[in-house]
C-alpha cells in the first residue's frame, strides 16, 4: 500500500516513541505491535522493519506474528469499513457470495484496502444477528439479508455521497470543510 505524503515520517516517529517505552527483548514484540496498531490503526511495513531492528530479530518474525493473530491488520483501515459476516448462518446463506461481490466490485481481496483508502474489506465471525443472515456491517451499521444487488447499492450510495461532497467543495471555492 502506497504511503501518503508525510505518512512515513509519522509512522517512524510514532513507532520510535512506542519503542522508547519498551525494552529490547524479544518478548516485547507483541506489546509493541499492539501499541503501534492502536496508535496508527494498522501495522505499516516500515513500522515492522523498525521494530525488527530495535528488537534485533528478523523482519519475517515480526511479519509472522502480525499475520498469525487476527487482531492485527497490515493495511490501513478504509474511510468506510466493510465487514462481511462469515459465521455459520451467514456462510450457509451465501455470505461467501457477498464477500466475493465486494471483492470484485472494489477490486481488492478481503483484508485489503482500496488504493484511494475509501474502503477496507474484512471477514468477521458471527456478529450476533443470525436471523438477519447474510449480514454485512458497514461503518457500524448492520445491513440485513444482503444480496449481490444490495452490494452494488451500498457502494453506489457512498459513490453518490462522495460526488455530492466534491461538488459542494467546488461550489464553496474548493475549500475543504
Ligand atoms: S452468523 Fe452472521 S450474524 Fe451470526
């Protein structure tokens, strides 16, 4: 994932600050990456390199730990976060087809973020409303009995909102809110 302007400096600074509060033993690895994720919202590649160097361990070890635990994400969260439920009920009622539809429409795989960082897509375990299966949670809002057509509808709504927002900014002399 390409970094935005000034992002590398910010990642390095935040990671350095966190490393300062920890020792350099290997057992610090998980607490350090937890804190980095909390601070930055994900574990960027340069942060993992920095952590490996500080703890004197191979980069691949940091990467293995980060990918082993579900709680860590390697891509930045999108402006809109789409979580497709893959619990048993949702899976049985076509959750994988819904995930597939999002992947095709957004041109990313689950666990990834679109290059413009508008959307991130992930699969989650049962979100506790199986009667509404298949379920998708979009920015905390539960979408019930989702069909592939609804997938298009959800994304279209965001696209229209974005266009309206851009037009409003243009009318307002190009000033951001
Ligand atoms: S399995 Fe999807 S809400 Fe329970």
